[in-house]
């Protein structure tokens, strides 16, 4: 059996060109004891993948040049030599960016049994959902009535973070771009602030107008002007959970930090970065709590879907153009 997959053969500088991604094909080796062969049905693309293209080890190993790229995926087992899986099982794994994955069984997990579409386990009930939950509950230690500011508030993580924060009863402000995203936030009772065409000063003023009393929690996904604007609007004792800084992922060299970093001192704030995989022991708790809510339609999750394996690089690149509302997915 053959597998088609995407590779890269060079490390990009800045935003990758579409031509960097090569669709290749090879014969799969004979299935060995303990291995599983999976026909992927949905692929995830995520901003963190950009860092894996630089050839530098960060909190995760870089992609290997000329080898299949990796990412979360769900699919159906089509052949198994692992007693834990049988043909027809629906599973999740990290053999994405390809149509057929062949992996050791210990790198594959069965999908939980909730009445939700299978791709939900790549988004609202996958890494993005767990990331939103961990950032608010474990890192920021959100409390009832806290005012919360979220950047990239209509993205895969941010769109869930604003809803979880809203359930705590405080004022929630979401920063987003185009009007459709702002309208969605307002429909959920979130005060929406656009970053488009604004410098840090103007964005700071607009955030203050949305919540004059300031914020107990800032959920950071963007960096840059969003971070500088947020620092001006913190309450004393505020907590900042740093999930990502997508505005800098394609920078070709060092860029200036916020000019008002002293606000962390002035507001006696705590700023902590986190990687969700360091807290994956909470994933089961999150799934058990929110799986039923998603199944009942109590959590509104957004998806942007590209069709076909060939569209995987296009879906990935759109993440850096604000081209997604909610989770960006590729349907095979």
C-alpha cells in the first residue's frame, strides 16, 4: 500500500512559501507486530508547526527534512497487528500531513465515546480545548468573577477560552480581526475589540473602553501590540497565561519586546508561559467534563475546513493570515 505525504526539504526564512511543501508518495513497509495502519479522515494544522520547520529543537523536536511532516489526525484503522486495535476503530494520533499512517500502537489512541463529530477530537475536545482549559484553570488560576482578556479570540484556542472564561461570570473581552469574527464574539456575550489598523496605543485605549476596571487574567496567543496593549490594562495581581505568540512565528530576526514591560512590576502581575503537553494529565479530566457539554451543544465551537490532502499546506499558511475561524482542519 502507498502513502502520500507532505515533506519540506529546506528551512524557511519568514513566512514559508507554498512551494516549500512537496507532496510525495512511497510504499509502506510490511506491517510489523505492534503496529497499526490508519486511513486518515481529518488532519489538523496548527501554528506551533511553524517552529518545527526551523531545524532547531525548542520544546519539541524539529521536523526532519525529507521526512513526512507530523501533526494531529483522526482516522480509521484499516489493518492492525496490535491487540488493542481492530479494523474499523476510530483513532487519534500524530501521523498527520498524509493520507495513510503506519505507527506503533502505543502512539495511537481510540476516540472517546461521545456523540460528537470525529473531528471534534482535533479541536474543541483535542489539544486546543485542553490548552484553553489548562491556560485558564492551571496557569492563570481563574476565579469566579474574574475579568478576562483573550487575544486571537476567534481562533481554535481563543474561541474556547472566551467561552470558558465567560462561564466564570466576569467581563470577557476578545481581540480579533475581521467583522465576522467580531460578530461571533458579540453573539456569545463577549466584548469584541478589533486590532486591525491599530498600534499598541490605540488598541490599549479600545480595550480600556471595553473594560475600564481592567483585567484579572490575560490569555496571550499573539504577542506584539496585543501584549503591549494588554499590559496597560492589568489589575494589581493579574495573571498572564502565555499560550503562543503567533505574531512572531515568522520573524526573520529578533524583534523588540513591549515597551511597557515594567507594568508587570507595577501591577505585581505574574506572567507564565506553558506548553499543554506538560499538563496532559489534565486532558482526561477536561474530556470527561466537557465531552458531555459539547455533545449537548452547550459549547459553541467553530471550524474552518479545507478539502483534500493537497490543500494541507494552504490550510496551514492561512493560519498566519487570520484565514481561520475556530479550528483549521483538512478533510480527506
